[in-house]
C-alpha cells in the first residue's frame, strides 16, 4: 500500500478521433469490392484482357467504384460538418446503445462552474489526463469563483492511479501565515507539484486558458452573484463592482487583468519556485510587509487506507479530517448499526469554512478529487491590487483542514480494471461525519449489498434529511465507462466524452 520509491507516471488518455471509424469502414468496403470471389479465378476465359465479357465486367466494376466513392465523399463531408462545433462538444463513436445523463465512454469532469467544466473537457480531448484536467479546472475556478478558492487558497487532493493501483494525497503543507490572519499562498506550488508527478500536458497549457479568462472577461454565475449579494463589495472593488460601488449581478462580465498577469508569469517561469516567489513579492509589497523567510511546502504522500468488505478506502492524511473519517467509518462498519448521530447539527462556529470541490475520472479508473478553501467567503476580503489575489482568512490553524476528507473506494488492489468510486463534499463544518453518512448510505443500498459494481451506475439520492448542508460530488468507473453526479442534483455542471 505504500507509494513506489520511483515516480509512477500516470498514462495519457487514448483519444478517439472521428476519422478512425470512417477509415475502418472505407477499408472494409474497398475489400468487398476488390477481393476476387471464390470460384472466379482471374485467368478464367471471361476475364481475359480484350475479351468482351471482361470489358463489361470492368465497366460494371468501375461504375460500382464510382458510386461508392461518391457515397464516401458525401459521408465525409457530413462528418466534417457535424464535427465543426467546438472542441468541447466532441462525442464518442456510436456504440449501438444510449447512455443516461452523466455516463461517458472515456472520461469526465464535474465542477461548480460550467465554464471550468468545459475547459477541463477541452484539456481531456486535447490529450490530457485526469490530473491535467483537474489542475486546469482548479486554476479556472480561481478566476471565476473568488469567493471559494483562488491562488491564496489551501489545497487538498486525492489521486488514484489505475495503472499502479496506488492512491496519493496532495497537501499544501503546514498552514503558515503571511501576516496575522492571512494565510501564505500555496496554490501554485501545490498544483504544480501534482502536475509534475502525474500530469501529461505542458504546464503552461494548463494556465493559459485561465489567464485568458481573467484578461478577456468571465461571466458572473449564480454562485458568485449570490455570494456577492450576501457579502457586499467592501475590499472587492473595482474587480467585482459597478462604477457606483454596487456588486456585479448574475450575467455581468468581470475581468481580473492583474491575476491574468500572475498566471502568465507562472506559465513562463522556468521553475515553480520563481513563479511563487514573484507572487509573494507582489503580495508583501501591497501589504507593506517584509518578505517572509517561510515558503509554501506542498507534499505528495501515500494516502491513508482502510480495508473493508467492499474493498479498500483511501483518504487524505493528517492534518486533514481523513483520519477522523476512517475512524468513524471503521467504528460504524464494525458495530453493524447505524450511527447514533449520522447528521449532526451545524457547529456553532464564528464562520463556516467555504470550500470549492471538483472531480475528474477516466474509464480506466484513474480519478482526481480536489478541495480548496479560503476558510471563509472571499477569504480575507481584501483584494491585492498588484495581483488580483484574495488571501485566505487564516484565523484558526486547527480549523483550516477540518473540511478536507475526499474519499476513494476501490473494489480491489489486485485488479487494475476494478470498479472505483470517488466522493468529495464541501459546505459542512464537520465534513468527516457528513462523508461517513454519505458512504454508509451508499453501501447500504439494496444493489450495493449484492454487487458493488452497480454502485457506479446509481446517482446519489437527494434527501432533505441528509447531512449534506453543501455540495457533494460522486464519480465512478465501471465496465469501461465513467459516471458523474452531484447532490443537490444539477448543482455542478459536468462534461465528458
């Protein structure tokens, strides 16, 4: 269960191209026309060069070839016309069966923002793997959802590598302060570390789309509009304000050119340290501070695991809530009785941590779950004028990771083609209990009692009495297909192919 001493590179997705199916059909039809049938040898009298029957045969064959060529040309033009849409709308080849919503052949991504889910799909179709897509979407969310995440956020991740069967946890490292109440930004080093170990596409490719969004403008979606209406714009102007100081509303366009510049510099920096140092220098200048000696220390380490009858559970290690989650699950499964307090009331805390979640999965069973948080809505609430970055509101070091406990269930470690299920949630102050309830409810479903593989085909059920006071995402790989869903249903756009 321990990570290999040598880096285990995650394989590249094999992307289906529309031309593949067409070329195969052309070859089949050519073969049917050109192969001589049995009982008709080429040296038969009727096929002699210059013979009348042979001339008629050649004429008929020529006409048939012409008709087939015209038919193939028309089909090719139709195929090109249908493929002329955006890259994000690429579809898999016809397989003779239909799929329900959220079921895909190759890979999929789910996130809180439609713009970012589309961006992740483009990265997948361009040859990226689930790590490339997840990192790209995390950077996109840093632009379009500054109320929940950003370059100043803390990051936790859980990656399952189907080619090795290993699960690896990403942490931003120990919580460190840049100034009293302000967290040291660790997003860029953490995401770069994850990409360096497991990604495939070039690092600049993952930043440029988000940089363009920040530079050219993005649309305020309902999530951000609601957060602005509740929070107000103090400290957030002019980024998210009208000229009169009122908050931008749903459908308005916003830009963040300073953040775009930071992302461009990070893409062009020869090493991640230089991009992180450049951002840190700009931040301390804005705050009037001396540059700290401490630097972000993100880590990749083997995930925590627990063996249960249904397979192996993986989650993130301390100081996240992962150890608490496994302890609760082990106790509940050992007692074989429902948890006496499966849905605890909201804790009476000064502020509920606000987090952002996303998940990517491919049909081989590789998946990435990412969680990030500014620790409160809009973090510190003060926008850095030189960077367009909001720092996390680090008011209590012990509370910053209580919400982080992504969970992966693998049916078997011996079979690299096993079913894999991923769960990640946000919004509740005591996430370990919420995740425990979610998994126990999932495992107790009638189908799950007979075959775990059918779990992957079931969407979570919305239940008003469930623990989820925020959002939960579920992704799964089963029978060379991927499945994505969310609670509440429809809260998080997903894309795949």
